[in-house]
C-alpha cells in the first residue's frame, strides 16, 4: 500500500542531535512498538473499519487517543485482535501525521471543524450539469478548501446527458484545473470510466459535492462489485426511495495504488477555518491581477487592483463577482 512505512520507528525514536543511543533504546521507543499499520476505510458510530495488510479489521479508538478522532484516509497504528474475524475488535493507539486534511465547517460562522478526509491527494469536486442545478458557489468553496488543505482539485461534471457543460466550462474550463465530463451512457459503456481513471491512477481522491450529483454512481462504476463487498457500503434509503450516502468510504482502485473516497452529499461548505487571505488561491485566473494591489489587500476593498484588471479584459467578470461574494460571506460569516 502506498506511503506505508513512511512513519517507521526511526522517526519516532529520533532524539536530540548527538544524544542518539545514549539512553537505552527501549525507553524511548513508542509504547506500542508491535502495532500494525492500518488505513481507515470507513467510520460508523465509533467503529472504524480498517485495512491491515489485506484484512478488513474492525477497531475502536484506544483511551490514550483522548479526543483525537481518526477519519477516513487516516493511517493508524493498531493493536489487539487483528484477525479480522467476525466480532473481533482491535484498538487504534496512534494516528499518524497527515499529509493533507480536508476540513469544513457547517457554516462560515461555525467554529466547529470537521475533518472530512485525511491524506487525500486530490479533491474531485462533483457537480451535476442538471438535477440538481449546478451551483458555482459550492465549487468555489470546495476549491478554497482543497488549496487550504493541501489537495489538488479535479472538476467532475456529471449528467451531461441532461444538460451541456458549456456554461460551467466557460467559468472553469480555462483554469489550470483538470476536468472531466461524464454522462449516464458513458458511465455504462465504460468510456467515461476510462477518462476519469486517467485522473485518478496512483492517487487518493476524495469525491465531494451536493447530494444527488452522482458521486456514488461514479465511484461504483470505478470500483467493481467484488471490491466493494468487503466494506459494506453505508447507504440510507431516503423518504423518496433514493439512496443517499451517510458516511465516507474509501475503496481501492484495481490495477493501481490509487483509492477513491465516496462522501455524503454536502448542503454547505463552511470555511470558518480558512484565512480570508487564502481564498484568492482558489481563483488562479484572478491571482495575476493582484500584483497591482496595495499590501495586504483583502481584494474586497476600493483600492483593489482586480476591478481595473478585469475591466481590461484579463478575466471573466463573473469570476471576480464569485470571489467577492465568497469574501463577503466570509466577512459577514454567512452560510452558503
Ligand atoms: N441522467 C443521469 N443521472 C445520473 C447520472 N449519474 C447519476 N445519476 C442519477 O443521479 C441520482 C443520484 O446519484 P448518486 O450517485 O446517488 O448521487 P450522490 O452524489 O452519491 O448523492 P448523495 O449520496 O446523496 O450525496 C441517481 O438516481 C443516479 O442514477 C448521469 O450521468 N446521468
Ligand atoms: Mg452517494
Ligand atoms: Zn486586491
């Protein structure tokens, strides 16, 4: 599995320079030196499904973790019954350092941060071209969270059988962000699957977006049935008989060391945790225009150079409008 073995005992026993090996090794090694490495696949009411070597192991967190919570994508140190047999329960004793963290808050004024996934390389922002109507606001917010959390963005525009992608591509197509367009037919005949796979191989990709945009449909066509069986997909049937995903789930991509992570639909994507000065990074088409800005410009003030720059035709005014709206809601601390 990728990236395993990165946090070896060597990392943990490093002491002050020049003092190495001056103390008996056993005193400075972590308590659970025999712990196995696990990958959190899904979390359900305190029960964590982890992959340990090639076994699916149920675990709960050990008391010593305190308030730290492991999330999908976390690499963990795990001890106890690792057989993966029915009713066995192992313990997670350590959460390894994360390489990326996708965070969100319920609203911009909600200080309570939720970690959606850990260690993902890529954030696939899934938007339906119709049913539900695309909402660029959520795309922009997801892009902000991706840059803030250390994930590369990917745009996935679904349901092109229902509406053309032209309008969205006008806004996002020329950015330096890869995108793929999919339709029901292309998912069924495999052409869309191949196109999406090109963007996923070798990476850990988290799929996010509004409820009903087709995240699970896409993930299911990427991951064949027998791979999915092991973890048991957590879907709830809603009032209207629709299946909606209720918890995040990591699935391996066959023939690649990549993973896909399906997540529950988002209603909003609060950015309380993101410093407003970072928001501009999610607008790479506008960023060059900030060169003429006063120092520490908020890009939402009268002296901001972006107005003149956009008026000169360097970027789409709709994008500047989006940036300003996002900055304004961050300031007024409104939800989306
Ligand atoms: N027409 C059309 N419908 C699609 C397409 N992809 C998915 N759907 C339908 O859209 C509905 C919602 O799909 P899901 O995959 O459950 O959506 P989701 O994003 O996982 O939704 P949540 O789990 O609630 O977040 C289902 O009825 C799918 O059959 C597509 O390309 N075209
Ligand atoms: Mg779903
Ligand atoms: Zn500015």
